[in-house]
């Protein structure tokens, strides 16, 4: 569904991404893990059309999108849930959800809202509450629901566990698994490596703008380098499937 081939990106004279190559197949949860500063955010900005590569291509459903506008990429069905959620804080939960589906019209929005409330029951009683007054976990759920209102073919989640309490992280990951079981293809970008690997089928590890490891998620979870780099070897066993 998504193919990134030899992607290189610069900020001015500083090269941030160096010939990054990976793919996401239809129906998969693919994790992209890496520490802060590895280049994950730059990669997502480029995939979403906010930045342009100087080398390489991005194909979405076999169509080149590396020179497309961000708006067109969303229309094609590649939708990102940004880090820090980026909600409209002074608008209600319902208004945020309605904005997610605005390009399809009122009828579509009305038909889609029940599915969002089924997936995220906590939002039912919060419909008229301003988004900025929700807890961090509730805001993350709303951000995911708003993205789902666009009916994405590929959902890109940028650090969905960031800043959340452990119980809420587990709830978010359960929801991601449920979305996958319902047929949504997901690219999960995380610093929380072991959590992401626990629900993904395949994964890639980024360091200093490069993909340095790739493989089945369970294999990477057991990889000595991954365990040492993310949380420590003993703690990694907490996330075993």
C-alpha cells in the first residue's frame, strides 16, 4: 500500500534522511521505531506532503505522492494522527469529529459518528465538551477518531502513547489492534519500541536518518541491540505477546 524508496531529505544544508526504504502492506500494522532525533518526524512530514525529498520516491497504492500536496494525499486516503494530537481545543468533541469528515458531507458524517462512538465509548458523554478540557488519553482517542472520520486507507499514528499513563497506553494499543482487525492498515511510529513491537506484524528501526534494522516484530523484540537500546533487556519481557 505504501512504498518508500531511497528517500533523502534535507533541512537547508543538513541532510536528515539518508536513502530510507520501507513498505507497508495492506492490512498490516507496521511499526517504525527510533529514539528522539532519529528522523521519524521528518519522514512523516515528507510522507504527508509537508516536506519534499531531494532524492527517492513515495508510492501510495502504486501512485507517486512525493510531489503531491498534503490535501491531495489526505484525499487519496493517507491520513496522519499527529504527535501531540493537534485538536481544535476551543471546539467541542462533536465539532472536531465533524471536521474530520467534512469533505464527504453531512450525510456521511451522520452515518459515521455511531462507529466512532462504538470504538471510543468515552467520547459519547463528552460530545459537547471542549476538546481542550479532555484528559490526555481522551484527547488521543478523539484525535484518532477524527482521523478515522476521513475513512483512511492508511492510518499513520505518530507517537500515540506519548505522555500517557501506562493504563491509557494499553487502552490505546488495544484500540489500534481492534482497528487493524476491522481492516485498517496502520503505520505506527513510536519511541515506545517494546509497546509498538508487541502489536505490530513487522517493524523497522531508525537511527540518525537511516533504517538500520528490519524484520518481523517479534524477532526485533528479541534482538539484543533493540532490547539494550529501548528500556533494557529485562524490562523488554513485559511486552512479550
